[in-house]
C-alpha cells in the first residue's frame, strides 16, 4: 500500500486553538483535492515524456545527493528580493530591472528541476506541488510584466507588479516548505535505518528458504530488508524502503545486478545499494552477509560509498 499524506493539525499552536489550525486545515484540504488529479496526471505524462535522457538524473540531483531544485531556486529568489530592496533606493532603477532579468533567467532551470521531481511524487504531494507551480507561474508572469513596464518607462506600475510577484512567490515558497518538511518530498526515506538496526550480526532465516533471483522481504530488528539470492548462493541485502519515497524494493524487479523500485523506477545496485538511476538521490543502506549453520546472517555495512 502506498503512503498517504493526510493533513493534520497542531491544536493550540495557531489562533484557532479550539480545533485544527487554519493553515494546516487549508493544507489538508489541498492535499485531499482529488479534482486536481486529472490535470496532474496529464502533466505528469508530459513531463515524463520529455527526451531528457541522463539530464533527468542531473535535474533530480542524484549527483548532489539531494534534490537540486531548492539550490536552483536561490537564484531567482535572491535576485527578486534584492530587486525589491533596490526599488526603495533612489536612483537604482537600472540595477533593480537588471536583477529582475537575472531572476527570470534563473527561474527556467529551477522550474525544470522542480517539474522533474514533481512528476515522481505521490498524489497528495502532487496536488500541493501543482498549486506551488501555479503560484510560481503567476509570480513569473508578474515579474516579466514588471520588467516590461520598467523598460517602457512605467516604473511605478512596474514596482507594484513586482511587489505582487514577491507576495505570490512567497506564498509558493510556503507550499514548497510544506512539501519538503511536512510531506517529506525529496527527503531520504531510508536515512533512519543505521539508527534502527543494532550493531552485530542478525539471523534472518534459512538459506534454503530464499528463492534464487527473486527479491524477498525479511526483518532485521523490525526494519524491513530486501534479500536477493543469486545462483552461486551469493547474497545481497539492502534496506527495503526506497530512499526516494519509501517504496518496497522487495516488490521490484531484479536485473543486471540491480533492483528497481516498483513505485517510481529508482534503480539500486545490489552489491552496495548505490542509486544507479533516479529519481532517488540517496543510496540504500547495505548489509554484509554470511551463512552459519544454514542460517543467513546480516550486519549493517559501515558507510554508504560504492564499492570500487
């Protein structure tokens, strides 16, 4: 069963102390807005069909170890905020307009990375992400219009339109924060495994119980792992919960020395858990294995670097 991301409340922390906080209630309503699923589905197919090749993993941030979208967003946000400050400084019209242009140029790569990540989210996350993208589109339109007004000498109207853009992009940022910090989009969902598994060897069952070439789910200290037995009885064990969004690798396919997550297609090398392809940006925790008296034993491997 795929994970759901229901809206929840922190009673007493917001002005509406007797019940759900207004902000969280609004976010919960947005997460549950099934009416957005049709549009989201169509856009997801378009984004996934883009001929990005290996650039898709670059946009996901696999090379960085976490999503690259938040990094790219700093360019337009920094430029637009700086432009707003310069709008208050006499004689800084040209500099302010220049920063608007820098922000618009930086918005393209940031948006492309954001869409690449968005296309691999769960429904509740995608609904919030769609609203986030819609607000960003409005903000970009405001800034583009502001720049046009300034270039034609209508500076006062341009400043007002830029202020509308800053307000809109700030609201969008709040939605982005909800996605990242409350719905855990982009987070490493396997990060806690090293703290949940005790040091030392753990028995997970008899070798004869493991089918050859098929992923099997087992438990180590109540932490799920995926076990793959090869034809020469070599064993590979990784954390079962995909680092991308928690998909069950034990339900995925094994081929070419890798296991592929059934939810969003992230591929991990069985030998060391390294994320060969995204959207996962973090590797899977890997385990050392041995067989004692016919029983398979596993031990969490130190570090997450790939084997040479």
